């Protein structure tokens, strides 16, 4: 099965259970908590997996997190 990007909707993010991890594809995921959550971008650098924090949910919306992921993916792509 092919990996897609932009698989989530804003409603899915909002309704995700606290303690869960929801993935949007392309390395973007949200670790949901009681208070909100944190957006992360997962990528590889020099053969090692890295997780970069992008911002807090709901302060950073899904669309804003996607824009940040795209910015960093273009920057770090090799």
C-alpha cells in the first residue's frame, strides 16, 4: 500500500483520544494529550531517525503544521 500525505481531517485531529498518536503522513504526526498535544516531524538525517517538534496543538492548526512540515522537508531533503 502506498504511503499518502494529508490523510487527516481537522475533525479527526480534534476527536483523537488523549494519549494517542495520529499520523498525517509524510512524517507529520500529533501526540495528543489532555491539554492539547504537540506536532512533530519525523525525518532521517545521516541515517538516523530524528523527531523535530513543530508546535503545540491547538495553537498550531493542522494546516499550519502541514506548512511547517513542507518547509522543513524541502530544507532537509537530500
